[in-house]
C-alpha cells in the first residue's frame, strides 16, 4: 500500500454543523509548526447573501464558526478562526480555518504537508485524491488521474477512469452519489513527502462523469502568507523505489505498521511528566504539543502525569503515581518536561526509580529549563548529573530546543519498541 493510502484517514475530514452533524463538505487537515488547520472550498462555508438577485455580489458565512466542527479520523475538533480575507476566499473559492487547540484534549495528529503548483502529466498520473463521501463510512483514494485543461487562473480539470464515480451496488453514478466530497485533496507522494496539488471543487454532474474540477493551491498564499507553494520538485533519489530503505516516510510507515501489530505488548508505553498549564512556560507548552503530535503520528501509546494530568492508579498520593507506573513493568520510556517544581521533583524521584535493578531498562528523555540547573547546584550536581552519568539519559536544554529534538526522541523510542518486541 502506498504512503497516501496508508494515511488517507488523516488526509480528509468532514466539516459539519455541530447541532445536527449535517455535513457541509470535506476538507484537508494539515499542521504547520504548533498550529493546526483545514483547507476547504469557499462555497463549503460561504453562500451568496441573496441568491435570487444575480446583481447582489455579497457573500456571507452559512453558519458562524462556533456552530461548526470538523471530524477527522472519527475525532471532532472545534474551529477558532478563518485565515485571510473573505474577498480572497470569494475570488479563489479556497478557505483555511484554524483549529481551536484550547478545545482539544490533545493536539490533532494532522500531517505536515508541502504545497505544489504543478500540473505536470507525469506527476498527476502518480497522484491520488483522498475522498470520504457522505454515503460511505470509509475513506477512499482515487488514482489514474490525467490533466485535462486549465479553466481559469485558479481552476484546472483532471479526468479519471470511467466508472470511478459509479456505485455498482446501487446502480448510481456521478456527483449525486459522491455528495460532500468538495474540499478533498489531490496528493502526490514524491520521495517520501506528501504534496498537496489541489483541492477538489466539484465532480461534473452527468451520468458518465469522469471529470473533476480542481482548485489550484497557489491561491493559499493569499490566505496565509507563511505558506510556501512551490512550482517545482527538488529531485532527490529520483529513481528511488517506494520500498527503498532510503525512503524515510515509507520506513516510518513500516515502523508504524509493526507497532500496530504488536500493540498488545503492554510494556511498550511511554510516560510523559509535564507541568500543568498554570505553571508551565509557553516553550514548555509548545514542546508538549509537538511531542504529543509526533507520538500520535507514529502510533505510540502514552500516559500523561507530572501535573499536566493525574495518572489513575490506586495509590492515593499523586506524587507516587508515576513511580508506581514505572515499577509496574508497563513502561519502556520516560519523558520529563522539567519546568516547574512538580516536574523537577519527578526528575529527581523517577531517576532514582529507574536506577533500580528491576527498572534499569527504562529509557529516559528530559527536556529541561537550563536556567534552573545553571542556578541551582543541587539540581545540576544531583538529578542532572546522575541522569547523565548513571542513566545515560537524553538531556535537552530549553535554550537550545529545536523541532529535530522531538523527531529524534520519538525516533529513538520507536526503534526501542521494535527492538524490545523482537527480543520478546
């Protein structure tokens, strides 16, 4: 199975009315840094103010954003705001909506995408459309696309094999059977990276439909200035086969598949000790959000304690809960975001727990506020030095934090789980 098909449940979502779950259309979820968004068609969210008067060009939301939600892979998310100006959405028929992280229990597992303004026939033939029709409970990926023609600056059309939009079970065809797919994405897997080539605007409404109008992603930049829409692909390992060991995204997919097959291994859990939102710095919050997002993407099971949440274990004293969990043998890795009194306390206590003969195989990763260790010799010469010398823990300073620290930490945990599963 190709990378796009493997991830298709995270590449398409439904925008709905919160009150009655009525589906207005589809969308493409994506992450950018610490923020999360969906792209959809403008007509999914907007309508003419007075449809009966062609002279009236005004354009208003069908519903207030607070009355809408998006469902991705079975999970609902609330919206916070629309990006860009309404007039730009009206011109391009594209809209970007930001996810309200304050309403999320954990950050969405949305994928980072690249955006490509290119209609090269060779690349279109290798691309896929991920759709989730209203009448279907499962997402689909459609292939065998070819470029047809440019319709306008922002719209081009592609063709698919005849019969693609035909429900053979019910003998129905065309746009009516695939209602709700406006806003789905046209994707290309190139060298292990997923590119968005366009947004599906509409399926032509005929009984022999095989044409699709697609919105060009170049207009996205008018809605979000920091979106980079490229007009070319950088060729790296151009002849690399999908299953090549050099294909990093394919390798990650294989790892995730192996992890899911071995999910019953109860010892492969990660414990995260993070400070509460009240006492944590913004950087600490950002690290937590990025970490959770990456763990979700890789399919790694985790539990949260340390002040952010309280583990539900029999011990009535919260500060012992994490220790009891480590000693239970159900944890392979410990991550501490040391930023306040509670998490630095756990840094000290849990270091001692891990050093015991029974739990010495638990790996430790610590993101820490180095202003504390620099100014307090007890923390520097005690927990920090002990974790470094005895536990050989991964110790990462706040002052030097970068996204690659998250990526490398999760990579090591993923490989550790695979090794432990193979050793059982």
